[in-house]
């Protein structure tokens, strides 16, 4: 926003130069983009952020200068503007001039002014209009633009004689209606667009631009001067649909002060009477169906000082907020008495109850008030001190580190990683269930969010000719709204359960087909099969778990896989993955070979069931090995032996593995002999043979509970 330095001086008595004013506003959050000399006077160009519509006026920026400059003093014009011109022209009894029929208009006020002569505006008004980068047009138009620049409230002047019925109706456009705006462009209106209408048809686009039909001209002697408050989102939507952009819409989109609507009318009439004392106000209306709710916030000055990192006294805090136009009272219970005792009160015992002014809709919580204190007190006053407190763990940790370990293990196993798009079309390898997607997809090929990673792997295999493809992908999939375990789960499976109707779940998918190793003199070619894939999956899971993963027939077969060549990997009672050979019908539909093997791993479940790993110092002591030949029923899973031995031995067990399975001569029917190796190591001393044998005996006794004996 551009304005002349003299306009600001009309509001504020200050010794600061234009350059110093620019620096002060920049430190207050209104960045100076430049200063140029226009018609012999400095003009400031200030950048105003989107949630500070009050800054799009000289009044609003003068308020900021008064808050930050302790030597600045308000002028009479500022005092009258802040009081909303209470001594404005006397208006007649309100009349039924306005009807509001849409909720997007919260207030509409107007004056009917007669005995007007619409010539040129005074030279000083035209000069300031030009300095703001606008073009002077006529007395009535220039005065409304000047007051918009000064007070921040857009206004519009209608030729009353051209308004059918001499009344205003604020309503939505109707099908087939048209409006020719002041720029001469005819617009086809759409239902839902907010319009200013007379008794018959639209005469202006609300908050954007007036219509050419009711434009004031040199022949205008009777005027309806409007000032209103419109919903910012409605103005923005209509403005974009009409491809218009005006100074008025720019302000309405950033919110104007609903309590300043009538004050702006008074200011225009005041200036008009100075030029033409003979004008008279013969009509008045102020329809205010939706006043804003008063906002009051409690502010702890002690907490504000802690958040800002600098000390601000309660007196300073109250003074800053009052100069910004906030209402300030001491809160009950922690209040400051009317006459504080000698020495004052401790800041920790002081609090404020703050009433938010109507022109600051961006202030909705205590932290917003803290920001106000910080920018007025000065961020440059924050002391330079060293950081205090504990530091967080460096690098990747938690679930991200878990995913990295899975990824690294898959690469070690010889798989190649792919990354596919999360938006795609329907596919035969989609997981059963509802599919969700964006409301307005960019193309039919990207109409749905994926609920499985397998379609992306299948596409990659086809692009590479379906020859010896061994690939994996890790990423999010998006489930439908059907009730499932994920709907009541947090993202990582460890936090408190939350409801999420469309949860995002991390998964690992593997596709393997064809020859895995090339034939050479040392190794025969190896082709992927069911057992090859299950072995790779168990190794990948073993990278993040220290127990054995069980494989069994799934309770609910996956329709994408061969009905008799699929299995579920689980640990305890948690299903971790489904794997198997592709179903022949799905293979035909996707163009994949029938010897394609697929796996889908739920990383969320795997993470929830995984054990925490902590870094431990490397032992300087030598390790010892003890072997066990265990005779046990075939019906007892090896993972039960593994868990029992690990629990009995404790932290000195460095590694345990199965190295032999024997059935045959000397082994009873229904049993087998398992060769289990134990690697033991201490941190502080060397194992003796006797100590190692004692540890082995503890393991032997532990597995007796499972019916196992040693040979």
C-alpha cells in the first residue's frame, strides 16, 4: 500500500523521518518495500500480510507508529478516527432503504445526500490520490477513495436517480442476470455470487466494483453513499469468478472493521461538506444483522516473558496493548489493585484480561497477544544467550530408523527398490475394500489413492519386460472408511488410539519372478519360488526382530494369490505379512507371468511387535560356543524353543541359531533332533568352561517344560 508521508503526519505527531518510519513499520511486521518521491513528497510503499487488513489504511499504520514510538503523539484527526467520528453529520431517522437477503453481508449502511455538484475534488485530495498510485476521477469518487485510503473502509457512491425504487437489496445473483461493471465489461452472473441490487436487478458486485448503469457523473445531484461489511471468502470467490481485482476487494478479502462502517460515511460527508456546504443528508440506513462476537483473552505476562525470552513488565504489556487499541483490565485473583503497594507486585502474580478490537480478527489466542508484545517491545531486545536444556538424539530414530533398517536389509537380499506414484487407476492387484481418491482428479489414470503397493510393482515389472524382476517398495497406502483395526490406531502403533476414517498405513511389498542368480561354474541358476520368497521375508523381519517368525495357512485367503500357494507370516498372535504365488486369473489380467511371487508386509504391525534395540559397548572378551542336540516333538514350533532358551540365559547370550535338523535312525516317530548353537560372551571378564557349561544347563532345564530332552 502506498501513501504519502504527509497523510501519516495528519494522524501522528512525530519527529521521525520517512525513512525512520519505514524502518519502524518494518520492525512492527509491516515491511517497507520502498520510498519514492512523488510530486515533491516522500511516498512509502508498505507490504501488508494477508491477515492484517487493518494495515491497509493510514489509520492502522498510524496506530502501529504510536505503539512503537514512545515519543509520538496522536493528532486530533487520529483521536476522532479512533472514536469513529462521534460528532459526525446529524442523520435523519433511519429509513427502510436497505434489505439484506444473504448471510455473507453482516452490515450495510448508507446515506442519501442531495444538492450535490459533482465536479473536481480539491487539489490536495487529487494529489494524495495520485501519490497512492490511483487516478483522480471526480469529487464523489475521489472522496470515497481518499477515505478508503485513510480509514481502510471501502465505499461506493450510486446515482440515486438511477436506482430503481431508490432502494438497495443485498442478495445472491439469479440465473441469467448480467452486470456491466465500471470498466465496461459485461459479466454473466452465477447463482451464489453476492450482488448489490436495486428493486429490479444487480447494480454492483458486492465488495468488488460498481455497475456502469448507476455510476455517478457530472449530472448527479442526488447520491446514495454506501459502506458495508462483507464476508471475505465470499468476496474472494466472486472476484476470482469475475476475473476482477480492485482496491476495495483487496481490502475486503483481508477483512475490514465492521464497526468502522458508519464512521467512514461520516468522514466522507465531513470532507464533502467542507467542499460543498450546501449538501444535505435526507436519508439514512444502518442494517446490522450479524455483529461480531466480542473476544476476550487472558494473558499471563510471566508466560509471555518466558515465551519471548525477554522480560516485559505488566505495566509495559498493558501499555503496549492499549496503544494498539486493545482493552486491558487486571484479571481477578491476580489483579493489580487501583493503588499498588509500595514497590509494586511481582510479575509472576500479574495477569491481564484483554478485549480484542473488532479490526483484529487475527487475534484469537493468548499466543497472538504474546506476538503483539514481542513486536512492539522489539525483537531486537531479545538477549543473546546460549541455548539451555537437553538436546535430542541426533540422526534418524524411531519408526523412520526402523523403516531404514528394513530397506537396507531388502537391498542386501538382492532386491531393487522402486518408488511409484500414490495416485493411480483401479488395478487387479488392489487390496480388497473401498477405494478413495481426490474429488477432482487430474486424469482417470490418477483418480484413486493406492490401497496396495503391488500394482506399482506390477507396472514396473511389465515396463521391464517381465524378465527376472526382483523388486520391492516401501510407502504409504490409503485405506477406505470401512471399520478396521487401523481406524482406531495411531500412525506408529505405539501412541494412544485415535479415530481416523481414512488411515495411512506404511507397507512393504515385494515382487519376484524368474531367475535370481546367473549361472556360472560355481553356482547353478536359482529361480524364485514360494520358499525362496518366504526365506527372504523372514530374513527381512529378522533385521528388526530377535525372534522367529512363524508361517501358516491364512485364516482369510487373499484373492490376489493362488488359493493353495499362499501363507501368512506371524509372530505370536500378530499377522505381519501375506505371501504367495499370483493367482492365475490375476496374472492373466495384469500381464504378469504365472510364476510371479508376491508379498505384502504390514510395517505398522511389524514395528509395534518389534523390540527396541539399544547401543551396547563392544566386549573385548572372547566368546565361547556351546551346542545342544535337542530331541522334541515335531509339533512344537522352533520359535518356542528359541524364546525359552533366550529367556533362561539372559544378556550373556550373544547369538542363537539352528544349524541342524535330523530325522531317521534312532529318532522316535513324531520327533526330530535339532542342533542349536549358543554363542556366549561377557562384557567384563572371560567365560570359563565351567561357567559356560552352567549357562548351557540353564537352557537345558528351561526347554524341559516344552517336553524337550538332550541327546
